């Protein structure tokens, strides 16, 4: 067989917001496709119409775009040769495959009502047998294997509700190689005759997924571990259809685990520990409940890519910071871990901080803009504030609360604790003198301000250590922040003077 072009797909179901684990699956697919010079497809698996959530599909597309994933084909990225990419729109294509299996006695019609299925479950439960519709139980149920042919025909023509089920061998070993886990062996006696198609012609996930992967010439199925139990059935379907030659390679990714304890990372963990589990903010269309997103929490997409890339994949060296390009170059399925990857909040914050510090001030200011509502300032000014604050913040949305005094004329709130500790009896006079010294400054630079400060100290016979923190407090209202003279330079002469005048009126705290 000639070498096939690498084609992978991300195939989410639009049942709600895309979990960050889903974004990781998409990312790994994307990295692999790009590295191999192949294609990445986005297919929407919406055959389960009962679970369809409005807005989820668009959310998926926007999430991928936000973190920098561009699909070669698929929903939201432009049609390719295999359109449509939404399974509900492909509905007519699936019937012939179900019929092929029916004709070859590899599938059968089943007419059992929900009540009959329930009775079967109850019956088996009572005798301590796992309730499955399988090679044994199917002989006791209402299906085309137990009913006479003319009765089956009559039921179908009479519009009696039915499903088409796969006919599994009773005891046969299904073996396939998973690129991450190695050989996987499952006996069909552990499996059940899954429904492939419902009476209305809508395929189930299993049939649609396998047929589409075949038709779309997918070479590698890289997906979450939760789909591992479905893989043997998919492997059998490839065999039943006679497509074994072109069966994709499977790689089931380890779970994303909660930061502490065990189990899958859930929205509840995120809420409890204060981090998002969704890439973008999501408003539930039914309840109106809002869930936070990485984007709205101030994470940069580059940081999220980096965080996700290392949650389950281990590069060879010690390097931790990777651009998308570097990830594409280095990624390999062999280096994906078998065991679950624990979400590390500190590390996630560290990555974001790293990217924040690396950004130039103009880009930083641009990313700050969405968080600056109600605070008027020029882009240049904002860039300068970012430059001063970036060493001290982890997320850009912290900017307005970290340095609020840069965005108001007057100081809106003073930290009383600092005042209590630092505002000594000599401070009001110091402020008056300092204001007078600054008044005559023609050159408003941090160096000139510092010189004024030192001259005032000398005049009053004070030490820098006794005054510096109080001076900072007088012009900012808080006790910490960027280098104080640079801060004063950026605040501007008028604001610093007026704040010093205000502070000169503050009485020192008198301890009794
Ligand atoms: N539709 C499945 C999902 O929602 C896709 C699983 C697969 O990739 O085969 O995740």
C-alpha cells in the first residue's frame, strides 16, 4: 500500500462548552497533523439530537481559533472535498452501510420496546448476570434473528419502531494496537450488540464515526481515553466493512486529572480552586449559568497551548516553554504518557506570567484593553503602565486592580495599614517641601524626581528608608508597586503635586 497522507480529525459533539481536555485533544491532533505535513479536520458529531445544545458548535470553533488552531477542512474553517462535515447533514450517507451489514448477516433489526429492554435488564440483574444485549440475550428478544422473515418484513413495512444492531460473535478476541497503550485485547463476550442506526435513519455515534473516518480518509484517531471502550467495536466495524487495510491507527490520550486526589478534572474542581475548565466563557442557554473561561480570566492563548501541550506529553529535554511552531517540530505520540496528567494550577499561572513578561508593552496594552472598561487612557499611556507593572502581575486582568492609581485623577482608596505603619509626624511637612521642589522641576523624569526627593530629604535631615514607603503611599495610596520614581514620572507632574498636597493634610497616626 502506498504511504497515505496523514489526516486526523477532531470530532466533538455539540453537547455543551468544550472542556479544556477536549481542547488538548484538538491540540495534539493539530500538532501531529502539522508535523506530518498532513491535514486536520473539524467534524461535528451531532447525531444524538437529544443532547444538542445551541451555541456549542460555534463555541468549539471559536475556542480552536482562539488558541491558534486552524483546521484544513471542516465546520467553521471552510469546506473541503468531504463536505458536509456535520453528521446530521450526512444522514442519508449512512443507510447503505447499515444495509451492507444487514445483507451480510453482520447486523440485524431489533424491535424491542423500551419496556421490553427494561424487563430484560431486570431479569438479568435478578440472576446476577451483566445486562447486555449480546449473542446470548438476543436469542430471547424481538429481532430479525428470532422472528420469521415475513414477520420482520411486516413490522418494518408497518412502521413499527426499530433499531439496527451490530451482530457480534459470541466469543472472539478483538486485538488492536493503541499507539499509547500498546496492545489492547477485548473479548466480544464482554461487549454488547450496540445500536448502529435508529429507525429514523439517524446513525449512532459508532456507525457515523467509523463510516466518516473511512470516507474522510482518516489515518490516525487521536482521542480521549473515555473512547477506549468503544475502540474494539470500531475495530470490528472496520473488519465487517472490509476496510481493515485502511483502518486508522488509534491513540487514546490519558485523562486530565484534578489537581489533588484522583479522578477526572471537572468544572466543580475548577470552581473550587479558582481556575476555569473551559477555554472561553460560556453561558448555559437553558439555565443562564455563566462558566468562566481561560480567555476571560486573562490567560494568553500561547500560555494555554503550552500548558495543555505538557499535560500528558513529555518532551525529551528540560525545556518547558514552547511556541506552537516548536511544539509542531517536537511533538511525538510516543512521548505521550499512559497515565493521567494532573492539572497543576501553579504551573499554569507560571506559564501565563512568563508569556505576559515576554510581551512587548504595546501588545500587552492591547490585551489589557478588554479589562479597562470605564478607564479612559491613551494606548501609549496604557503601554507605559503595562511596562511598569508587568513584572508584578500574572494576568493582565489584574492590571486595573493592581495599579488603580494610574487610572484616576485622585486616589480612590488609601491603604490604612500602610498609613498606620509609615505615616510619621514629619511626613506632612515632607510632602509640602517635596511638592515645592517638584514644582520647579522643568524636566519631569524619574531621575529628576529622585534628585528632588534626595534634596528634600537632606533639607529635612531625613533618611530615605524613613520616607520612601510613605512617599509611595502618598502618591499611590498603596504600599507596593513598580519603582516609585518611575511611577511618579508616569503619573505626571500635575497628579503627583495634587496628591502630595492632599497627603500634606493627613495627620500622622498618633499612638497612645
Ligand atoms: N464525538 C465524540 C466526542 O464527542 C468523538 C470521539 C472520537 O473522536 O471518536 O468526543
